[in-house]
């Protein structure tokens, strides 16, 4: 595995692979890698000839009040995990954006609710960084975890709308042994917060197991189980548009973000009739 820090080196290599028709797989991350990330890397390994993982904590997707400065980092541990998972190139840019960078990418409609409403400009930051990374890395396919379900839908929509010719592949949501969705931010939780945070996936799985025909009923069942310090949203949505849906008569998604102390945790499950 090679570690590349220069944007120009990365781009030159990527253009060479593209010219030679290579299948290039890409897994973008913000580092502090766990089994959720390495699962995506291993799955992408099976679909491509050259596998690139990026680690970049993107300032554009953090609000001034958020955890950019204290976002957990472990570059050496991450490099070992990437190599073990079959990565060819670990791209860790020092300066991802040129000084005269003046472009933003904005995906409308499906960014209006949920994470988009709770974190204004977050998805603009995500779409902008992924667009620049796609330009540099020139992948044929990129994988995004269903853990961040709305993010996956936003980026799939972006790649489709802009005819990027990049296959956007969903990666399965990976959970800890007790069911908590793995997240780099789980390290912020106290023992007591982590214990209560288990109610988040339990609430979502109860909504999935329920046979109630409406979202209102299933959300009430989920809320009765959920133990948190603040609920940003618990909703049943269309899997592509992220619009709320009331009748549970086809495959849908139950999505939630709950707060434990200062930590926001996201989770979601597929649900249906
Ligand atoms: P992050 O480093 O948190 O920005 O995440 C990088 C990628 O890993 C994104 O596509 C995430 O959706 C994905 N990811 C993070 N946590 C998980 C998880 N528990 N299971 C599956 N994918 C995940």
C-alpha cells in the first residue's frame, strides 16, 4: 500500500489508470477507522482492480459549533487497518482545496429535512468534498455506508444528476456486538450514555418488527423504547427521496438521530409491511 499526501500526485496517477481503463474503487472517510469502514474497504476490494481509500476531515461539513477541532484521529492505526483490508492507495491529502477554491455543490430537496435541517450547510460540505475527491481520484465506483443513509442518498443523487459516470454503491451498516451502530463519534460517549444509546437501535428494530400499517403507530412504538437526552428526529421515509411516508405498504427506511450528552448518534433500518 502506498500513502499519497500530494493532490497533484494522486490526480496524475488516477488519470493514468483511467486512460488504461482500470476499474478504480474508492472509499472516502474521515479516518479513525472502525469495522464499519474496513467492511466497506473489504467489500470494495472485491469489485475493483485498484482500491483507493481517502482520509480527510473536511472542514466544509462542520458548523463552527461542531467537533472539527476535536474530531478523533489515528493516522498510523488507520494506515495499518487500510493495508490489512486490501487498500492499494491511502490518500491523506494535507491541502485538499487550492487557495482559490470557489465552488460549492448543492443537492436540493433531499437535503432539506433530517440531517440537512439539523445541520445547515452540512450536505453542501459533503457534496463539495466528495465532488473534488471524485475529480482527483477518478473512480469507476465509490462506496458509502448506509449508516449515513441520507448522505448515501444525497451522493447517489449528485452522481446521477451530474452524469458523473461513477457507480455509487451502498455499504451495509455495521454494528457493535451489542447492536450500537459503529461510529467514530462513539468514543465521546460516557459508559452511562453508551448504555442508554442501545435503546436507539432497539427502538428502530421494534419499528421494523411491528406489523402496524402506519408510520404514526410505528414511531409511537419506537419512541416508547427510546431513552435519550434529545430526539432530533425519528421518521419513516421513502428510500430515495427521503420524504416522510405514512402508509407502510412497501420497502421504506426508518431513520433517527438522538442525542446522548453532547453526542448526536445516527441510526436507521430498512422497514416494510
Ligand atoms: P466517516 O469517516 O464517518 O465520514 O465515514 C466514512 C464512510 O464510512 C461513510 O460512507 C460512512 O457512511 C461509512 N460508515 C461509517 N460508520 C459506518 C458503519 N457503522 N457501518 C457502515 N458504514 C459506516
